[in-house]
C-alpha cells in the first residue's frame, strides 16, 4: 500500500526542515522501486501551503517554495509532517492550525521537525505527550505548553502516533526512522546509503 505523505510549507519555514523529510521519503520510494520491481512504491509525497493566489511561500533564508496543494484542496494524509522555522505566522493563522488539526485527525502518523512541534501543540494535536524540539527552543516550549512532557538531549521522540524531532539533521534522522517503522530497516538503510547520509539510527546516541 502506498502511504500519502503530506509536508506543510509556510512563510518562514526552515528550508531543510522541509526538504530533508521530502528528500528521505521520495528517495525511499525511488530505492524501493529498485529493490522490489513491480510492487507499489511505499510513499507518495506532496507539499501543502496556505494559498496566496497561487504564489510560493518564502522559507526562512529566502528560498521560495511552490507547494503542490493549498490547504483548502489538499488530499488526505496518511503521514503528516510539520517542519519548523519561524512559526509566528502559522501560529497566528486559524486556517493553518485548523488544517493541521483536521489533517492529523485522519492520519496514521504525525511528525514534527524542530519548532514544528509548537504548531502541533497550538493546534491541539499534542497535549500531554513526550516531545522534543531544537535545544534553543526547549525552555520556550515548556513555558508555552506546560502540560507537555518536553525532553532534552533526544534527536527524536516516538510517542506512538506522534513523533517529534530536534533540529535540521535530527529531522532527517527521524524521517529515516519513520521509513524504517513504516517500511522496514532494509529500506531505511538503503535510503540513507543512496543519500550518502551518515544516519544516526537511534534517538539518543549517548544512551
């Protein structure tokens, strides 16, 4: 079965928080086709953004991203990924928060990179779960959402249906972990190799 992966884009998104998971899941599908000729690809990946007359959104460093779908017409997701970045605009957007909550409700799995977890919390997707974020934002997350079990020193936290990760490279590590969880270790390892990426395959390497 092909899982529908939807990755949110918004004004101020961190480019690699978005592009890292995008690269992992699209590469995994490409590698899977080589490994399993004639079988369906494991992932179908698309981006979603708040529509602004069909204009691209601008990432934090200035890169412009043209999403595949807008919030109003986006297809359903099996896997929702919310990247981090400067989250002020989406945190203040009732349309974006509503879409995250509705999309997450129908998804099998929801994941965040870095400050993307603030959007999951603000939209009510997480309330009491164990989560993590970039080290620089740990204290702020605890202050804004005191009911969350915010953990430090973890590259990602698997709380079951919700998986959260720390900064940019941790988001890539988490995405490879999600490939492993959804499609097996062999595909995750082959994907990391294809990307020439040194995968940190445990959530806390020092543990």
